[in-house]
């Protein structure tokens, strides 16, 4: 088996909580007393543009929430929305130790809107761990679309057999596996550590 030289990580659901997945959206909608079905209809129409970096957070919220007057402000909503992101300390510390070993190129492959992505990179010090962020908002493709994985390989110039991609969702892993990358579906930090050790990856 080829030696693993590059590790690609999902962010939401692996290193951190999801930023704006169904759970976080429902929490915010309940907090502000918004109609879930009405919001979801609008969200579904713009989420692709949002995560591809075609519209920013303000434009997204103007189209999904503030298309009519509300008893709260856009800043109120953002102030509630951003802290919904929480760390997975055990996985973050493990990723940091792998980065500090100097043995692996560390990169993300993640679906994220620009504003939330940058907020999470700064807030949780991800720039101290990762050499590269192959984020949907930067590259214009979303998992599980094949081009985002191919782009990660082309940018890093690593053969797929030397790469491992870590995600919590099986569908996101399938295209990476078809390109020849090793894949791990993360359930928890201990399981992830064991599965990486099986591939010869250790800090």
C-alpha cells in the first residue's frame, strides 16, 4: 500500500459542528419564531449559490428571512447564527498533532459559504492546522460533485493512492473513493485514530 502523504478533512460534522445544517437552521428558526416550511422553500432555492460563493451571507438572509419586515435585525440573526458553530475538541487536537508532525499535507474538502467558512477558520484556528482549504465557496463545486475532489488532487499534486479523505457522510466519500483516494467515515475521535493507524497514519 502506498504511503499516505496527504490528509483531506471535512469540517462540519468532523472537526466542528455543522455551521448551517438542518439542526442549526431549525434552532435559529425556533428562536426567532419563523415558519420552517416557508424558510426551507427559499433556502432550497439559494443554498447552492450560497455554498458556491455566488451570494454572501447578507444576500442569503435577505432572500430567506428578510424579504419582509421582521421584529429583529439582520445583525441580530447573524449574532445568533455564528455561535451555533462549536468545536469537536478531540478531533481538532488530533488533527493539530498530525499537522505538527510535519509528515502530512493537511487540507480540507468542505461545503461552506464564504462568510461562515472564514468565521470558522478564524474562530477555531483552522489556519494553524491546514495548509489548504478546498472549500466549495472558493472553488465553485460542492461535495459530492466529482470536480471538487479532482481539484483537490490537482492543486496538491498528490496521487490519489497517497491521499485519505475523512468525512462523516457516506455519500461524500463515494466519489473520492472512485478516484482512488482512501476514505474514512468518521464516527468519533477514537475510531478515526484507529482507522488512520490502519493506513499507517500517526502523529
